[in-house]
């Protein structure tokens, strides 16, 4: 099985208990920082924008990895924005 299919399968099954590809997990903090930079610059989070920002930040990354990171970031954003914040009032 080629690496791209394996990566996509791991991402697709993430919610089913499968681990994230360790190489993607290692790049996730950089991808989050790139996402935040794009947001600060009021630029949309697209595959091309994410790839360009990661490369500007010094990362060498192929398009299939960027696509996989984008999928993780989008699910990360959904989880973050839908999470409930505990009330500080009794």
C-alpha cells in the first residue's frame, strides 16, 4: 500500500481509535502555528496557503502531507469551537 493511502486511511479512521501517523503528529504544532499566522493575516485556510506558510516557516513538505494536515486542522477547529467551557459560577 502506498504511503498516501496509508496516511489518508489513518486520518479517516482517527475517530475510530486509530493513531495519527507519527510524522503528521510531529508536524501538527507547525501546522497550527501556520494556521494562526494565516488567520492573523486574514487569509483563508486552504491547502495552498497552508503549504506556502509551512514552507516560509522552513518546512519541506509534500502536497499530500499538507492535505492530511489540513484535514486534521479542520477537525481540530471544529472540536475547539464546539467544546464547552466550564462555568466559573456555581
